[in-house]
């Protein structure tokens, strides 16, 4: 008896669900839900990308600051270190190209 009433109630609920799904409001609600899900996916992807970019910029600034303080000397961009002796004038000679380069290095 209760089993038969539950079956009847179940099928009535299914009929109401089908009737509701055919209405215009259900189509609008489903499109809004679909749009909000896509928006959340895009927002999550954007947040992950932004965190990655911020991390890379911060890492680059920290590493370059660390290297600048520890590894480099204050040299002009166009000047040579004191260890290198540069010739005043390079004379053409009968030496082959490799020997000329070695001579002036």
C-alpha cells in the first residue's frame, strides 16, 4: 500500500520536473548557471596565471638584486677590467688570423 503510494508520488514528481523543464524560466536559469560555471573556470585560470606571473617577477627581482650585490663590480659599460691590457693600435702583418687574435688577447 505505502509502496504503491510512493510509486505514484515518484511519477507525479517526475511529471512536474518535466513540466518545469519545458518552461522558459528553466532555460534562462540553466543558461545563467552555465555562464556562471564558465566564468568561475576562467576566473580560476586567471588567478593561477596572475599568481605565476607575480611569482616570476618577484623571483627575477630578488635574484637580480642578489646577484648585483654579490657578483658584479661597479664598472662602466664600455670600460675593461684592469687585468686586460689593450693595444693602442693593431698593425696588419703576415701572421694568420688565429695568431693575430692570440697575440692581441
